C-alpha cells in the first residue's frame, strides 16, 4: 500500500461529485463500473448503479450542494481507495435533505480509466 501522488482516482472522484451536482446522468454513468453499488448515507440501503443513474436523470434525487472537505487516495496496483469528508444538500422528491459524512470510494483501473465500483457514506452526527 502506498500513498498516491498520482491524481487518477482523485480526479475521477472529483468528476463523480461534479456529475452528481450537475445532474449529469451521462457523465455519471461513464464513471461507474457495470457492477457499481452505493450504500446510502441516509438509510444504509443498497443502490445499484443503474438505479442511481436513473434517479439523477429523472431528478428523483437532486444534489444542490456538494462540498468536498477533504479527500485522499491510497493506491493498490489497479485498485484505489479514496476516503474523504463531504457536506451535501439537496432534494429527494419534494423532501429536502442535508448531510455531512465521511465516505469511502473504491476505484479500479480499466484500461486508461478509473471506474467507481463501490461507494459508502457514513453520516457524521451533530455536524
């Protein structure tokens, strides 16, 4: 395990958050692996990639603000783990939400691209 100075997965991670914030389902789909799985920060549910992309495309979920407070990458060959902290807010349907969380994103290098295979957020209570 080495601390990475290459921004490959970190760059992909920034694009992931940018795609969520912009509501860009096409860009989002391009960053996810075929078997991507998200563990929801609010309820702990499993959300497969196609369901996340469709929720963004249909605006069932809207990310109005995403602030990445910190992030770092640990490279393991063709896999990379990005951990960090975010503050986000938006809407799910007509219900507003806001959360501050720590997250873990797992990326794999496929060809020359980093693809997100797994994401999990843990809510920071009282923040």
